[in-house]
């Protein structure tokens, strides 16, 4: 049956779980099947060998295997006729309960269950028959569909060395179709440890369902199990012997030992990624050149634990001995069936086994051919020229040999492999660690440059504001200096005035002191004048009395003169004439004296009134002098207080003058500092402009 031109997908990417970590690329033997050029790592089925390494490597659950469990269960429910074939790894995957698996499958409606281990026995017969007849330089075993896909896609030069015989699964399927006509038209479900088995179905044209052990385990855990609750049920085909070891590394070689005891010395047993792929990469050259030992048989498997640790099992991560022990235990059980105690019985049992195998084997029934699929890879993945790789390196910022780190962080083996992926659109420079570091540096520098430009612009803006402020401040400082100077001059004039007032006050104080002394002296004199006036008043009283006495004497004298005149008249002219003259004079004197006495008395009375008035005035003047003296004392006291205040103000004025002098000096310094600061600000603006110019022309920020 013709093979399909494109390969069936056996691995699915769950996009919303993929974090683009590239672990899948790192473990993938066929790097270019992955596409990391987007936000996730997708893969192309036509380039994927289905090894399942990415499933185990992905810790996010973004890679899962594709099997037919759901369809298998749905068709069983529909009542479709289905038989099952079970891979020998079942013993390792279900704690040795491989016969219970048969009971479980039949409980689901499976009509019959066949053991792929018996197909493995037939496979060994096919291998031995081919090797005896063709004597090839080497035979690459092909039970692993992953390795078959790898050779078909990436190492087609090894196709001639692939065993031209079917895998154990295909042997058992063809055996059923040929020797079990009852199930000829039944659908076949392979209970398998491997997701890529479905591709073998497509290649050979047999097989309907590939059901992974993991799907059955999930079903049992979710209500269908445990498996031990189902009865142990034998297979519907004859039991296998040592071929039950096929699922373990070297199991094929150990089965061949039944025919060739020394086969182990002619066999290269190799398994696990990347060892098996590295081995195949150089095998064709080794065969052609004959420069290395070429083994008669290459017993190879993709998985390091063999099929026991296939991606469709739950055994990856378990201890190898724990897993293989279950297979070895079954192996011992099966050997006992075919190798009884006695030698004769053993020979008979072996002959019986050989006859049994012969009854299910015929020439040409189990042959297998292969397809060179390398054209698909060549079509999808371009082999770039060195110049293209160099251009890709430039995109990755790899400009020197020192930049080619081959660190593997991208998932590829080398920077060149990563460059090939980028050239083919299967990846992007952003997934290169070195590129990211350089980009980070460049972006950091760009961010730094942008930040610096922002700082420059902001600083310039603030500096211009500062300079404007400094200019304004400088002008204000100048005005302040002028104002301080004017104030200083005004205060100096005020201080001079204060000093003048202080001097005047001192002079006034002396004058007031003298006035006080004069008022005291005047007061004393007024007291004395008052006493003199009183004394004059007393003397005027005496004078008035004396005037009264004079008046009385004048009256008496007048009477006496009158009497004398009378007597003179009596005396005659001779005697009395002279006497009359005397009497007349006496009378005149008396009259004058009386008259004068009256005038003096009147005058004295007036004088007395004046004296009395003068005394009153003197008393009033003395009272005024007392008041004036009191006021002078008050003025003197106020003058003293004013003088004390002026003394304090005078001292304060001196301090003010000293402070003004210091302020003047400080303002002068501030003016100088302001001018210097303004000059510095302008210099800073100039420097910032220079830095900004350097930044814009691409000078690294680190050089600043």
C-alpha cells in the first residue's frame, strides 16, 4: 500500500500553556521541526520524528502526545468489532499486571487480545532469516518507529541497512490477518507505549487505533480501576518466550541469542537521545570507510529505558532497575514454559517453539520497505550559504568569533544551527541569549540616552529658569545693595541726628539742672523778699504810727504856735513881734509837718497797700516758683529718662551701623557669588548642550 506523502501529527502543542522556554528544542533530536519564531514554540509534523522527548521536557504541559483512546472507547460503545494487541512494555507499566490488562480490555468489549511479544518472536525469525540469506554488513533494528522516521527524514543513507522486516506490532497484525480469519475484518487497537506507532500504521497500512498506556492509566485512575479488579486473562495467541524482553534495552539482542549465542559480541546496543542520533550521524561514513568496527546487528531504541520508558508510559523518571525488574520477572516466567528441567525436554520445547513460530511465519509475509523522506526536509529547510549565516549572525549581534558562544540556551547545539533556524524562519534573534543581552545593553543605553535627553531637556529648562531667577536675583541683590546703601546712609544720618539730639539733650539737661538750681535760688529769694515785705509792712505800720505821732505833735505844735501868737500879741510889738514871728514859723512848721504827716501817712497807707499787694504777689509768685520748681523737677526727670533712652538708642544705633556694615559686606559678597553662580549656570547649560549633542550623535552613555 502506498505511503502517505505527509506524516500524521503525533504530538500536539497546547498554545496557552507554552511559555516559549525552548526546552522542547533543546531535547529535540530534529531541531528544525520546531518553530520558535512566534510567541510559542510550534512544530511541523512532517519534520517531527515523534520521539516524545519534548513531552517529558516540558514542565508546563504544553506538549502532549496524540493517541486514539477516545475514538477507541467511542467505537467500543458503538459495538464495533475490535481486537487488541498489547506491547510487551505492559508488564513494566502496570506493575506486572499484564494479564489483568487482558481482562480489562475484554470488559470493555474487545473481542480478543494478542501479545506483541509473540510478534517479536516472529520478528527475530525474520531478522535471522534475512541475515543468513543476504549477509548484510549490518542490520539496523527497526521496532522503534521513531528511529525509522529519523532515518527516513534525516539519514536516508542508512535506509539500506534498516532491517527489511516488520516491527513486532506489524508482525502480530499480519499474523492475525493471515492466520486468524475470525478476526480478519476486525479493527485492531494497539495498546502501546509510543505515540509514533500510528505512523507505522500509516506506512504499512495496518492498524486502526494507537492507544497509549498513559490514557488507560488515566481512565483507570478516574474510576475505571484498579487494574487488579479485572481477571487475569491469557492472550488469544500462543505465549512468547524470551521476546517478552523486547521492550527493554538489549531485549532484541537477547532474543537473537536463541539462534546465535555470540550475537552480543557482534551487536551494538544503543538507546537514548542524543546518543543514538549521534551514532547514526556517523554510521554511514564508518560503514563506507571501514574505519570503525561495523556491528552485524544494531539493537537501537529511541528511549533510554527502551519501550519501558516510552513517552506513552508513566515510567519516565522512575529507577531503571524497578522498571526492568517487572519485565525480567515475566521473562523468567515465560522461559519456564519453554525450558523444562531436563535437557531432553528443553530440546523438545525449543523444537516445539520453532515449529510454532514456523507455523505463523512465511517468506515475504513480514517484509517491510522504507521511504526516503529527506526531500521534505530539504524542501522545507534551506541549507544556507556561509554569507547567509554571517548575515544571520549580524542580526544576532554576533560580529566576532568571541560572540559565537554556542551556549545552547536557545535550545540548539550551536549558534550556527540557531542561525540556520532563523534563516528558515523557524526562530528569531530574540531567542538568542547573547542577542537579548546585547539588546538589553542597547535598550539600556537607548533608555539611558532617552533618560539623559529628558534629564538634559529638563535640566536645561530648569537651568534656564534658574538663570532667569539668578538674573532676577542678581538685579534684586543689586537693588537690595543700593537699598542697603541708602538705608545705611539714612541710618547714619539718623544716628548723627540721634547723636545731635543726644548732645542737645545733654545740654538741655545741664540747662534744666541750672534752671532747677535757679528756680530753687529764686524760690529762696522770693521767701526772703516775702520776709522783707513782711518786715517792710511791719515798719510801714510803725511809720504810720510815727506819722500819727508827728501829726499829733504838729497839732500840738500848731496849738502851741497859736498860743505863742496869742502870747506875742499880748506881749506887744517889741517883745511879741519876734515871738510872733517864731510863733508863726512854728505854726507853719506845725502846719507843714501835719500836712506832710498826713501825706506821709496817706503815702504810707498806699505803700502798705502796695506792700500788702506785693506780699500777696510774692506769695503767689512763691507758689508759682514752687510749681515751676516741681515742673522743672519733672522735666529734669523726663529729660533723664529721655537721655537714658537716647543713650540706649545711641548705643543701638552704633550696633545698627556695625550690622549695616556687615550687611553691606555680605551683600557685596552675595552679589559677587550671584554673578559667579550665574556664570557657572551658563557654563553648565553649555556643558549640558554639549552632552546632549554627544548623546544624539551616538556616544555611549558609559563614556560619560
